[in-house]
C-alpha cells in the first residue's frame, strides 16, 4: 500500500479513410483484429512514467492540475504544465545544491498523506526530482508528438 503515481501518454489513431493513420492497420494486426471487429479508430494509452511515494511531485499535480482535489482522479496535463513542473523541479534541485532548504520547501514541499512516504528532503527526494525532469524531457520530445498526457494516482 502507498502512493503510486502514473503519467500516461494517449493518442487517437484514426482508421477513417479521409484521415487514416498509417499505424491503424498495424495496431489491428498487433491485436489480431480485423476491420470488421472494431470501429474506425483506436486510442493508444501507454504509461510513460511511474513514481512511488514521490509526495512532493504528487502534491504539485494536485495543486496545479487537479484544482486542489486529491481523489485519485485521472487528469489531463498540458505540455505547458509539464514545462512548469520541470521548471519547479530544476529550481528545487538548484536550491538543494545550494543547501537552501527554505527555497526547496517554497517550490516543491513534501506532502503528508496516508502511506505517502517520507517528508524528508533527502537523497530520495532529490532522485524523484531528477527522475521527473528526465521524464518530462522524454515526454516533450518529438517521440511523443501528437500525444496528450494524463496524471493519476492511487493510494
């Protein structure tokens, strides 16, 4: 039990003749399906990021994406919000490197919760921030062009 956090990337794949995606037939083949088995579209949803008990990152999503509601709901995350989170992580990492713990607490404070893990600002906290920066860089690369992003937690 504990705080599990997921970032997924989702993409609509059209099978309609007017704007058919070149990958639609490949997707059907992958799942051993025929055109008669499905409607003319698919939605691909893949998990691109996972954190465990990274409560400061979770709190950022709750406050900046989920309007302060922490109900384990699935929430759309714009690319601008991902950029904002990356900037916050980089600011907190810089403050950590300068031993400015007041700034760290101002930018990305740990959050208490049932089985949310440690609220210490330690090496694990720092690793969560760096992992988040790396994840966002991947998500904002050309590899994920045309995808939407969604955050969801469970605890």
